[in-house]
């Protein structure tokens, strides 16, 4: 599976997009402890949602380009 991720740009982008969103509940849990609010309140904060949307798109785009460039140069 890792070989397919390393050679297929679209699969690599999807993998890193999902990998970024796996961290969302962890960040919401930490935020709820730090701010002293419920997990639901922390998870539905617009600032956190926007940050993760932007971060996941950037990560997917970077990995797509990285895999695409590494496969075309070989």
C-alpha cells in the first residue's frame, strides 16, 4: 500500500488529507481541556474548522506535487 502511495499522486494527496483530519478530534480534545469548555464546543469552533480545512488542503496539495515530481524525474 505504501508503494502505491509513493507512486500515485492522487492517492498520496487523499492519504495526507485524511491523515490531517485524524488529528482533528485530538486537537479538539486538547482545546477543550485548555479552554475549560466541552469537547463539542471546542470541535465546532469555526476557527478550528477553518484551520484544519486549510491545513488539509495544503498538505494534500504539497504531497500531490511531491509525488508527481518524484515520479516524473525517475
